[in-house]
C-alpha cells in the first residue's frame, strides 16, 4: 500500500471514529437525560359550565337541577374542577338525585404531564367490586356499579374525568346519563 493510500485510510478511520463517538454520546445522553415533556393536557375546563343543559335535564327530569357545590383549583401537581348538582327544592323521596363531576389533570414533580399516575389510578379502580371496563369511549374508562349509584371514570393522557350519578332509579338507568356526561367532557377537553 502506498503512503497516500495509508494516509487516506487513517483520515477516514479517524473521521469514522469521531462520528461513532458522537453517535454513542448522543445515544447515552438520550438514555440518561430526562425525556422531553410528555404530551398531555395543561388546563382543565370549569365542569359546572361544561356539562350541557340537555344532560342535566336528562339526569334530573322531571325536576330541575341546582349547583350544590363547586371547587376549582390547584393542589400540588393536580389541577381540578369539581361540580355537584342535586335536585332543586325540597324532595319528599328518601334521597335526592345527585350528579357529581370532577375533571383533573396530573403533573409530576418536574411539572410534566403525569400519565403514569393516571394509568395506575385506573388500574386500581378496575379492582373495585362491581367494576368493569367501558368500551367505545375515546378514552380508557371504568364503570363501577353499586346499589345506589354508578361511577364512571375515564382517563386520557394525564386527565381523568369522574362522574358519580345517584338517583332513585336502578343503576342500569343511570349508566347512559353518566356516559353522556363523560362523552361531553371529553369533547370539551379536546
């Protein structure tokens, strides 16, 4: 091999080793450094304003609904909006109809969307007595039936939507209303 050829081989080997070193460095940095921000929701809408009058009418007919309690705020890495409606005025039945809705988004310590917590929360709910997965929603969802109410919890990215609906009707009649409210809130959240 001539001197010029050896020189060219050394140069190409040197360039190849530099490119390899940079590639290994970038791969190691990607593995060691935190990942970029995960996709997720950054704000939560006001639940009292997000549930449609049509859904409230279905939930409380023939009576009217009134807002009984509402809270909106931030607690650590959790942003939430809660609203509870109940049957307006005096009721002579043994209990009032109630619709409790909460939307929340979770963030980890570095203020990144916390999808892991949300997934673990739904895993936990699936273990509850009377719990069942809900198909055909634009989110992972769990329905929990009890003798007095239904609770439907849906999760998408770092957001959870929880709807608890209790009324004198059998729980099978409560499920469509809870589902309708969750579907509306998923649309509002985007």
